[in-house]
């Protein structure tokens, strides 16, 4: 009888212990598949490097990856893609995101534009030995000018280019424009300040060959650069959270730390301080 009680006690103890162990085991979680958003991009000097690499890198990439982490989606990259094709892909909903965009009504028709930083206005680049003072748009009318085809400049610059198209040569790239200026085929190049300066610093034959004119191209209008989310994206329902997280990144200094403080090369001021 005593042995039967002992056996029953051991069996009950084993059952209880097993139940306790099972209750204390972690419950397996079903993995949640994050939405995957595709960022369409080309190489953009100083902002995101996408030459001879499989994965882009640079301040824009750091910013976009942090935005993806906070917003709860996985960021994918297209192969290196011309900007004009990126616009078509977003219009068709075949890509989701672009970055470093200025506002235009045409762009706003195909994507939600989310501002995250003020723009650095374009500049007029001259040869260093060109001693002409250049502080007003009217002074450009006497020069042969090159500008970058398809680039959206500030409103004042776009108006000047439209009104003076007869003596403005459009080129396909910053590098082509600098080469024309270097060889004296044009007198001035209107081009994005940061990327053009970076192209100059990266080319040994361009050292001490150029300067930035005193003309302030942006005028008094404050313009912004934006991240674009396709209106045809299957993930456009993420717009509120992406917008909210981007604003939080501005307020807590993340945009400044990851992006603004990195893209502006300290050497840029050297081009502005050059005396012809």
C-alpha cells in the first residue's frame, strides 16, 4: 500500500513538473514579413555612391536605411538606373521610392513628396583665371553658358535658362559640362554645387582650375529636397508612418547627423574664396 502511494506521488510530481516546464518554455513566434520597398537610384556624387559597386553607399543610403528601420520596412535597391527611368518606374508602380528630389508639379502627380532638408542652390562655375565679376543674372547674358540637361534648378535659374535658351548649351552630365568649361568651349557652367565641386576635387587635372562665381542662384525662396513615395506603390498605405518617422528624424537631429553634416565637403568653400 505504501509503495502504491509513493508511485502515485512520483507520477503526479512528474506531471506537474512537466506542465511547469512547458509553461515556462518560450512560445514560438511566427515571423512577420516586413513590406519590401524598392528605392530607384543612380550614382549621385557625394550623396550616394553607385559606381563599380553592387550595393550603394553614402549619406543618402544611411538616411534611407534608418528611415526604413524606423518605419518597419525592408529597403531594396534597383540596379543603377538613370533618373529619367526612375520617374517612369515610380509612375508605373514598379519602384516605390526616390530621394534627393526637388519639388515640381509633375513630380507631385506621380509621387508623394516628403521634405527633409533645405536645398543647396546650384552655382555658376567659371575658370579660375576668368576675372569677370559675376554677381547678377544679367551678367550671364553676355556669356556662353552650359547647364545640365533635365536637372531641376531653383525657380530663378529655371526662368533664366528658359528666357535665354539661345545661348545656353545643355550637356548630359556634370563631367561633360566641366570638360567643356575646362577646354574653353563655354564661359560658364550652371550646375549643382555639391556634386560639381566633388567632381572637381576628384579629378587631378581640375585642381586650381575653377572657381564659383559670387552670384547667388537660389534667390530668397527657400526650397527643399524630398523623398518621393510612388502614388502607384502597393505600399503607399505606409505614407503616414514614413512621413511621421521622417519628421522625427529631422527633429531629433538624425537628418543633420547622417546627411547634412556629411554631404557638404569643407573644401567647397575653397572654390568660393578663390580670387581670379
